[in-house]
């Protein structure tokens, strides 16, 4: 399910991450959904999944930005 169809908080999270990293929103949405789903597999408590997914996505995008900068 695309992020656009999900709750407004997730759309805002993805928009923030895309703006912060200067990556296309669709790429960030896919990455965020993947990270959140991976975390959800083993999660007993799901209250903080978004926080951990945000941190993971930020780290991945930071690394990608560093790799793409000459």
C-alpha cells in the first residue's frame, strides 16, 4: 500500500525525510515502508516503530548522499 494511502502522519514523515535528504519522495516512501515492515516483523511493541524507521532511513539516506558526493 503506497504511503499516500496511509495515515497523514506517515505522509508527513516521508515528506520530511525526502525534503531533508533531497531524495525523491517516491524513493523515500519505498525505503520507509521497507524499513518499517522489517522492524515490524520482530516487534513485540509497535508504538515506536516509526521512530526507529525514521532513524534507519535517515542513516541510509545520509550514507547514499555521502557516496554520491565526489
